[in-house]
């Protein structure tokens, strides 16, 4: 991309710069010491070297840099397993861009998220109609408040009733037929309350809503002040008693997968947490996703985030469910927790319990938390989702400003979710490295908020770059407003990107296709981004709906890769 003043901006060069920044935080992030020497092997490549998303933040560049760090830590683990070797690493920026909105690129029998016939192919895990009913779906959206020029993102999560009742609305309104009518109705009720009143109600009811802050206002809050100085993620020791665990060797004749034999228990819903384990599956881990048969989940997202895994239902509130889960835990190497803060602690499976388990069995464990607001500060208890983090930290206000508006706008696609997922994968890989070298158990901590703060840390595009990026957009992009739904925003941007950048939507360039027995359909998803010389990065099975498998560590490669 060429700027108005004649100086060139290069996304590839910027990715290198952000990568160097992350590597400079090696000690803060507890990265393997060998990362510094291996960093020279990372190469960022791009066919077009251009900006794709109509947003002011360096999302592709930051995610590519994170992917570089992810591959570095995997390489350090590989050198422990296979012996020292100089592995060349390549990170493609176009491929990275696709990764950041890959859930919108995934298909079942050629049908994507916005195709009318897709619902018939999905398992209905929307138990409370929080997704399928448009009115209830819009209980998770950004609206103006009674306080002038101030906005609040209510969030009904996957339940909707509580948030709707909080603002004086009934659980269902079948009389409202259009998204516009629904939005106007809900906003008119949100506007009956000041921001302070909404924050109070939200806290009392334990809902995931938040005020849309400008960035300068967020960092002036007590929570913002505490978290501004923290690294993007952390990996800390839980115990140092258990011995080092030698790398598990591949089966005779098997491809060199750095995490082969590593058992990962996933306790997550929606996107960021499951992306962590999806990445671990790329490196060869056996990932068992455990969900409750009594909790809702978004059906379509499972097409992408369940790739490479087996998926079982277990009710952790039942005696039999806990017995099964306890037996799984005894063999687990990694546990990934993406539920609201404290949820697993209440069930008896938090940090303390997992540390005691590790000590009792004489084998360390890696526990990775993913949440919204981080782990320090007065808001650490709050539940949240990607849109909540983007509103809290100032991302949404910056998006609105980029679009020439005096209002916040949710950015398209769950980009923060995918970026946070990479940080979580790095934390898990780092914990496994430290367990191999030093022994002990390790706690990785990542959050959507800290990912957003990393975006602010690396800086937005210059005003000149933003001006040129705006000039490339169509009129449809600038019709987006604060109260448009996530689907409206992402759908609009995706249609325009498809016209401008058709190579990103090529069915073969960055994708792979499988025949999935779980879905009884052909599944198309984005391939693993990182390329590491001498290591196999690929899936061993296609995705499947939640609850498709029996809970156990016997894994089956029953799907067929077509491309």
C-alpha cells in the first residue's frame, strides 16, 4: 500500500516489527530461552502485501506475529523431542487474514453461515433460542443509553431472558418481524436507563454487558490502570515438585507431530477457548472437547472450532458425570478453561484442585484460562465475550471514528477471539515446554481484553493509511451503525471483501476439505497457518457437533481428507 505522502506502508514489514516486540518480552512471557536464537528462522510472506479488513487496527499483522511466536515455541518443543535442528518457519499474511474470520469461511456441503439451508445440517445446540430467534439474538447488541452520547452493550449471552427482563422487555416478541423493528424496540428500552443504572443492574444480575468506553477513558479506570502495564499473556508456575516429563515419541512410521500423545481436555464454548485447542490439534494433540448437554452453544461455530477434536457431553453437576470427568483428568496433560471466571472453581476443578491432582499423580499439568477481563483488577470477575472486550477497551469507539462516525461500532468478525486463541495456544505450548525442561505444573492466562490492549500497544494505522483504506471501501460499509447486529456488520463486510479480494475466498488456496462422519457432510475450513520445516501441522480428523463421541481417550481417525 502506498501512502499519500509517497512513503510505503508494508503489512509484512509491520508483522516483523510486532514479532520482534513480542520476542523482546521473552522473560515476561516465560518463553523458552532458545526462542531468541530461533527467531531468525521466521519469515513473513505475502502475495499482495496489503490491508484487507476495513478497520484501523493492525489485526493481520499482529496475528501473523503471534503465529510466528506460536511456531517458535512449537519448534523449541520439537528440538527437545527430535534433537536440535534449524527449522524454517513461514507465516503467510493472506492465510493469517483468512484465519481471523475463518468461521465465516467454513462450509458444510458448500453452505456457509448465511445460507438459508445451513440450519437443517446443524445439530441444534441453541437450547434457549438465543441465536435462532432474531429478537432474542439482539439482546446481545450495542445501544444508546439515557446518558447523552454514551452507549452500552447489553449481552444476553446464550440465554437472553435475564438481559431482556433487565431492561423491561418480555422474553419473546413474535410481533416484531424485522431486525430494524427489533433493534428500535430494544434500544428504546435501553435508553430509559443511564449508563450508571445499567452497570448496576448488569452487576446485580451477573450479566456480560459493558459500557462502550473510549480508550483514553478505559485506561483511566482502576481496571485499565492495573492491566495497561501487564504483558499480553502470562505463564506462571503452579508447583515445582513434580518431575520433568520427557517428550512422548511418535508411533513408528508416523509423521513428526510435536504434540503427538499429548492429551488436552477442553472446557469451553464459542470461539476464543476452542480456537486454543484447535491449534493444539494442528500440532498433533489429542483434544477432547467436553460440553454439558444442558448448556447452549452456537451451532454453526462448531463447524470450524471443533476441527481435529473428539467431542463428548458430560454433566459435571451429576455424580456419574464427575466420576467420568475425574478419570479423564487423571491422564490429561493440558486443561483449557474458557468458562466465566470462577465457574470451574465452584465445581471443584479450578487451579487449586488441578495442582493437587498433579501432585497426587506425580505428573505436572498445564492449565490454561481464557476469559474476557483478565485476572487482575476490579473487573476480573466479570463475564464477557469478544464484543464486550472490544467495547470496554475502546476498540469499538476507534472503529466508529475510523468510519467517520461519532459513535462506537463493533468491528466485523470475531477477530479478537481468534487472536486471543493464538495467545492461549502459545501459553499452552510454553507450559508444556517448561514442564518438559523443569517439571512442575503451569498456569497460562489469556484474555480478550489483553489482546485488545496489545492492538493499542502496537498502534493503529497512521491517519494517511486509514484515509486510503477508507477510500477503498464501498458505500455499503459506511451505512453500518452502532446498533447493527454482529451478523449485519460481518455479513456486509464479507460481501464487500468477496468482491474486492476474491483470492481470499478461493476454495483451494487456503482451505482443506474433509468428508465428516460427524456432520455427515463435506466440511471446508481454513488450513493451519504456520508452516514449520520438518514438522507436520495438520488435522487428524474433521470437525463434528458437540457431544458426538463417548468421553474417553481412545481416539479414532475416521474421517477422510479430500483436499
